[in-house]
């Protein structure tokens, strides 16, 4: 009897697993092997990291991202409390996985850890920024999803986290002996074109690039020159305060911008590409001389980081484009905003942020003005709004029928409602134009 049962089992055809599972696993293994191989090649041939890093980040975010999205669905880590009235076109987004920012963070960290110089102070600061704000955003998303608290992490804790990071970055740039520049010096010779040379000595400086001015550099110490012999120290204190403000503002701006499919990821990728150009010319003494900007030794490592940043965002955009298969959540939006801010501060281009990140700035201002205007009316016993909905991107897809009865709206145009995909692409176009203007400022003085 036992022999007969065993024989029947042997005759049963074996059930094979679908071939695509093996293909996906093989693809992941090959991708990891490619990253490791590229790391070995880049150590032999310096300079190849800039081409290898974005491809590595793109592979991780696109291939591993698909696996992670399926895991989020399986664990039901999804959007559950979205207001359907926001979208007049009836797009149902309840059930879409959230916390997708983890994909971006992992896709940035792995190539940087494999290909970057981990003793470089600028690389260290960028990695700390990524993990710090990633953890802050993760805590916010965790409270929203697992504790069913729509408000998430209390606002004051977010601000404390952002201010803390700004303080760490500002003080590190002040205290670290590795953070230096070589000042650009204009040499005027009668009858000849102006020549730009760089000093031979590395300097600790509070100078930053200022757009649309003939004198290309602004020294924060000059703004507090009334402090006399303490002006330089006061300049560094002012620099730290500005660092805290920029980190907080840009991080929150990116967070507010993340309200439509592909919006924040696309805008941030464009901004990242622009910052990469600025970092590259700042790390190349000949280009820095041609553009009459300061030379920053060691900032070439930032190009490697920003390449990973761009690759990670493009890979994530594959799933986040309309209709989104995953949302980045605060895990992603707070992180990418902080990365942009700290990166700009390190390369001394923080005063270009209002131009380059103009979309984030408008999103921030629209939310602040809407809140102030509403509170002013509330004191008078009047229901009033400045826009139909804030931040500003929601204004373009909100109809007047969704406004509470008895509430007046100052700006009601345009009357036509736009689909979020059209709004997103138009915001990308605006960001591309602002990016071009930012780069042009390097030559228009």
C-alpha cells in the first residue's frame, strides 16, 4: 500500500512556479552585481561614479521599488483617510500605498555608500540629512497610518527636527576645518578683458553667491560689520540662522508641493539637476573662473550624491506618475526638501533658492496667506478665503461648489477646472523655466 501511494506521488507532475518570479529575482541579483562591479570600476577609474551612480539609483528605485510597493499593499500600508472632494474628476486614491519615500531614501543611500568617499565632510552631511529627515517623515507617516491619526506627527516636533538639522549643518560648516573655499578675485588690466583668478589659500568664509549683482559674492560678516572685531563670529551666527531657516522653509515647501501624482518628484528632479550643474562648476577651478564664482574644494563628491538623488527620483516617478501606484508620504517629501536645502547651502548658493525653488516658495506663501486671511476674517465674524483651496496647486482643481456656504473667496479665477495631470506638467514647466533662469544668473551680473 505504501509503495503504491509513493508510486502515485512520483507520477504526479511537479507544479512549477511562474517563470516571471525567477526572472524578477535574477534581475535583482544582476542589478546588485552591477552596482558592486561598478564600484570596483570606479575605484580604478576615478570620475566614472557620476555616470554609474544615477543608473544604480534608478535600478534600485525601479526594480526594488516594485517589490516594496507590493509589500506595502500586502501589509495594507495604504492611504485610508483621503478627502474625495479634493478631486472633482472622481479619481479614487484610497488604498494606494503610502510611505514610498523609503524607496527614494534607499535608492540614494546604497549607491552613495558604495561609490562615495565617506570621509568627505560634504558627503557625510548629505547622508545625515537623508537619514535624519527620512526618520522624521517616517514617524509622521507611521502615526497617520498605523495610529489612524490624520494629523500625524505634531507640527512642533517637525519644526524641532528641521531646526535641529539646520543647527547641525550650520555648526558643522562653521567648525569643520575641511569646509573651505578659494575666493574668486577679479583682475582688471587696462585695455584687456577682466580676468578671474582664485586665491591659492583655502579660507573659512561666510561668503555666498548672490544673483544679479556685479560683485558676485555677499559676505554675511559685512551685514554685521557694526560688530567690529566680532563681525566675523557674528557673520557665522547669522549664517547658522539662515541655514536653519532655509532647511525648514524648503523642507516644508516640498512637503506642501506633494499633493498631486508626480508633482514633488518631478519638480525635485529638475531642481536636483540644476544643483548638480552648480556643484560641478563650483568643484572645477577652470569653470569656476570662467563663471566668476568661488571654487569649493571637495564639493565634487556632491555631484555623486546628486546623481543618486536624481536617479532615485526618476525611478520613483515611474510608479508615482498619474495614476499613482504609490505615494511618497512625508517620508519622501520632507527628505527631498531638506536635501535640496542643505545641498544649496553647502555649495554657497542658498540665495538662489527663491528662484530655483520658486514653486516651493509659492506653495509655502499660499498656505501661510490663506491661513492668515482666514483668521483675520474669523476675528471679524466673517468667513473668507484668499484662494479656493491652499496650497496653490489645489486652487486650480477646486470648484466653488466645494466652498462652505457663506464663505467668500478673494481669487476665484480661473473658472475652468484642470485635471491634476495637467497641473503637474505645468508646474514642471515652471520649474524648468526657473532652473534655466537660475543657471543664467551665473553669467548675468
